[in-house]
C-alpha cells in the first residue's frame, strides 16, 4: 500500500513533464503546454493543547504543481497539491511511518471561457468556504471550518474546507458580481448522482466584499428523512490598516446528533506596519441542543519576514473545544 501511494504521487507529479515534452516535439501542433509552476508551503511550530502534552507539530506541508495548456479550441488550468502533514505527524496519532497518510488537497482542471469558467475537481479547496468564510478565517491553527482536516477540531461552523468529485460553473464577473453553482457526487453507491448542490453570489469591488450562499446535502447520504441545508452570509471591508469581516451560518436538518444551529463569526486584523499584524476573532455557536453550544475567542500576532517567511503566535479559548497555544513559522514559494 505504501509503495502504491508513492508510485501514484510520482506518476501524478511527472505527468505534466511528459506532456510538455510531447508538445515540444510536435512542431506543427496548435497545443501549447507552458512550463509548470511548483509551489511549496510549510508551517512548522510547537503546540500546547489543553489536557495534552506539549508537541512540535507540522501544521501544514503542501507541495503543488500547476500550469496552463492553451490551444485554438480551449484553455486549461491544471492544479495538483498534496499535503504531507498527516504523514509527518503520524506517530503522534498512533500511526507508523506515515507514508500512507499523504492527503491530496487539490486535483482540478479549470476551463475559462468568455461565457464563464467550468471547474472539474476530483478534489479541491471548497469555493464555498473560500468565498464565504475568508472574512473570519485569518488563523493558522485555529481555522474556521469543520471537517476531517480541521487542525483544532472545533465544530463551530459546519462548512468544510475541501470538497470532492465536483463539477462547478462560475459566471463572468459583472459589475463586481459573480454567481457560482456546483454539484458534488460524494457517494457512488446511493443511486443519487448529485449528493450535494451549492450556490453562491459574491460581490467584490474595491475594499468591500459581500456574499451569500446555500449548500444542500441529499438525505440519501445518510438515510435521513430530510435534506441537510446550510446557508451563509458574509461581508468584509479592507481599510488602510484594518481588515474587518463577519460571517453568519445557519444549519437546518443536520445529519446525526449535531442538531440545528447558527454560528456567528466576527474578525479583525490590524496592520501595525509592513511587518507586524495583530488579529482577533470571536465565534459563537447557538444550537437547539444546549450541550452543543460553543463559543471562542482567538488572538494572533504575526511578523512577515520578506515575501516567503512569517512568524506567528496564536492563543485560543473555547467553551467546548480544547484551548490551545500555538507558535509557528511559515515558509512558502
């Protein structure tokens, strides 16, 4: 299994190079495959979580490749990104050497046209999360999403940061507005081709942004009696030295024992100068099951050292989620 995972990653990363060589050899071809770009991001640090031992941690370690393919008929933007942090931290969670814990974070092709953009993504960062929650998600460890990849394990918001088996369409931008619709096929064995549908409208012009969206998860995913619906609204404004944002999420007919709940997030970042910034956020979850109520405050100070390196420190206090203190350094190119 470990060997198979290594081989799959090696093939995936080498495929664009093989395509590039083939295109270069065909002098009469109208297809141009540009040289791919490599990306790297890692966040290492130390973590102290309430009731757990102090621990050096790899918060994120991402390696990616992306590029463009152009032809007379259409253009393609491809993205592949893997996260190795689970493999690095595997022994902390009872794993072995961790090679089988490689997490594919992004695997997508994007087809831009004059009529909008088509996205095919077996795996990708959630556009719903990116567009509607970024106004309250400024943090490195205490990220404001739910799902299996939540570092802190908080359950304040219901929106996950990633999606799979996605087909999406984004309209051209018109006077600052765009509309996005997506369909996800999460399960292949429930006699339902579209398991999740999502819609959102975004306005972004100058320093102001506003958005609203809806996610509908089919009851066939879990055998529930009703579809799970999650709606969110967000707004943000960037001043000269201050970023302000808020997101409000409403969850109804949730699956399992979560209950229906609403979550409010408010965040602000102040830029002391070109290097230093301080950030604070407040989150409150109000559930119809009282024991699931939660709230928390998060603080961060960050220092940027050039374009590629930054140092940061975070402290978070929650009602239910374990409190934590995290110190880290980010490196990217």
